[in-house]
């Protein structure tokens, strides 16, 4: 099979398409013939030697990627939930070595869900790491309740566009930040209010927020403490929560914590149901061929992607 190996940390010139043996599924695992992959900022960070690079380096060769959709073509011992021929999608083995940039991927069966009938492979693969993150943060971590005011930073991106839709599904009043070019997009996702972060401070545009979902990082978590009400929650997924943020949050009686998504087949089932019902939709910004993975990475690095980047095999 073909796989994209990362020779060493650095630029996309370190990608090498290599022939490798097809992996064999072990107990609890299935072999998936990959039809599509989605690319996330963590792929780029890891490629550059950050994020999960050290972990992957200890298990060479390094094959980036975690998001796959495709057909089950092999089933390991003790797998009862899936069988050959099933069309599946999921974020596999995160935060471990997912090895998704390949024609065949071995995955734990309980990291996958079946693709709903009317959902394309591309739409499915777009709804993996990004959708899972939005689901786990809003449902499991922040525990968003009906009627709560939720501010989502980077509402037009991979995670953000699912977060707006999931927060609306949970019955929240949703405010999304993005640049003006994404006004229509974010409103069509269901946001009740839009803040153009390039035209002044979001702190001047919103107050008394119950939950801030920060997908931007930098000074955003600190600044977000100014718009949260007492008892509010701040979940930050890009860059964590500094001691300063923790201290100020404590003094304001705000709960602030970082979060890292993890593979979970039950959560994938929830995403599958929402996609099937049309409650959430994947927006695909651009599709690339497997051979053009470097171009997909360069697009992600612009920081201006609307929705998701998908690679088809
Ligand atoms: N901890 C975790 O579990 C976890 C999981 C997933 C992602 N992440 C992290 O979360 C971050 C975002 O991931 P992603 O997949 O959503 O990325 P992405 O799709 O590349 O995000 C691009 C979007 O960010 C928006 N944006 C950029 N700067 C902004 C700002 N200052 N305010 C508001 N919007 C801004 C852009 O909107 P405009 O074009 O309108 O500027 C664009 O639509 C990355 O750092 C990623 O590594 C963490």
C-alpha cells in the first residue's frame, strides 16, 4: 500500500510517498481501506515537530493523520460491532499514532461509526476530529444547557462550524466570532449573533456569557474572562490555560480549563446521528488528491480555512 511518511520534523518537503505492507488488524481492531482523510491543524503542528511529534517519533516510521473514512476490509478477533463491507468513519487512535495518511489503516473498532446512508464519504470524514472536539467540549465538558449564552471563537473553522451547529442543537443562544468574509456562513450555521473580530474587540460586543469555547488561543482565553458571568465556563483547546488565566478566573469565580479531544466510537455514533438527521452538516472548503497532501497542509497553514480540508484517495 501507499503511505505518506514524514522523514523528519519540518516542511512538507519531508513527506515521502512510500510502499509499505498492509497492516494486519489485531484483537478489537479492523482494517479500513481508506477513501478519504481529513487534515487538521494538529497534523501541521506535529509535522513541524510540535504537538504529538515526539510520541510518533518513538514509533517509526511517522505517518501523520487521524481522520479517516472508508470500507472495512478486515476484522480482528473479538470485533462484533463491524464487519467487512461496512462504510465507516472516525478519528482513530488520538492522541496516539493514528497513521491515517495511508491507503489502509488499522483502527480500534470502538473508535469508528458507520457512515449514515445519505452522507458522502467526504462529508463523513470532515465530521471526525473537528466534530468530536466540538461535541466533547460542549456536551461532556461545558455541559451546555438550553438557553445558555455560548460564545464560540473561530466559528467559521473546522471545529467552530460544528460547534455553532451543536450548540444550537443543545438549545443555546450562540455568538460566533470570525472575519467579515464569514458573516453569511456563520449566520447560516445558526449563530444568533456574529462578531467580526477584525473590527474592534469582542469584549465590547458581548457580555454575561455562560460558556466561552475558545478555539483561537493566544490572548483569547485571558480576554474572554471579561465577557463571562460569575459561574461561567471557559474551555480552551488551542494552547491551554496559563496560570494567569487560572488565577484571574478563580478570582472571578469562573471555571477555566483546557481540553484535548480523544477517540471515542460512542461519540462518533452521536455525530453520525446528527449528520443523518441533518442537524449538523459538514462544510468542505477544498478537496485534494492524496498525492497533493502538501497542498492540503499549506491551505491549513493559512489559518483562513472555512470548514474542513479533505483529501480523497
Ligand atoms: N485541544 C483539542 O482537542 C483540539 C481539537 C481540535 C483543534 N484544536 C486546535 O484548535 C485550533 C483551531 O482548529 P480548527 O480545526 O478549527 O482550525 P481551522 O479550521 O484552521 O480554523 C480556521 C478558522 O479560524 C478562524 N480564525 C482565525 N483567527 C481567528 C480569530 N482571532 N478569531 C476568530 N476566528 C479566527 C478563521 O476565520 P477567518 O478566516 O474569518 O479569520 C478560520 O475560519 C487549532 O489550533 C487546533 O490545533 C485543538
